[in-house]
């Protein structure tokens, strides 16, 4: 997957766009988000960009998870997920 943000070392500015995320075990993002907004508390289970590492985070409602995910897996229990660019 081409990553138009791959050359940047910092993501300090605000996001300018976003997309709804529906957890799915086979849907790899065309463009990885800068971070993920969580509308409803729960676990977020992601696959990282650099490897097949699976990470699970307990996230409260309204939090922004500052990680660049390649995929959000179906066993995610959080809802209202928005990928931010």
C-alpha cells in the first residue's frame, strides 16, 4: 500500500480529513490514517504498518489513539471509529 505520509517524521498538526472505520479482518486500509478517534469505549485491535504485529488497546470514549494502523480487526469492541488524516 503506498503511504503518502511515509516520508514525514512528525504528525503534530491537526487532522484535515477522516473516514469511518468498520472493523474487518480482511480490509487493509488503502491509505493508513494518522490516528484513530474512538467514539464509544472498548478494545481496539489493530495490525501495525511495519509488520504483522497485532496490538490491542483499551480506549475510553472520545479518545484519539495516536497510532498508524494498517487494519482494524473484527474483534474490536469499540465503536464510532474514525480514521484521521
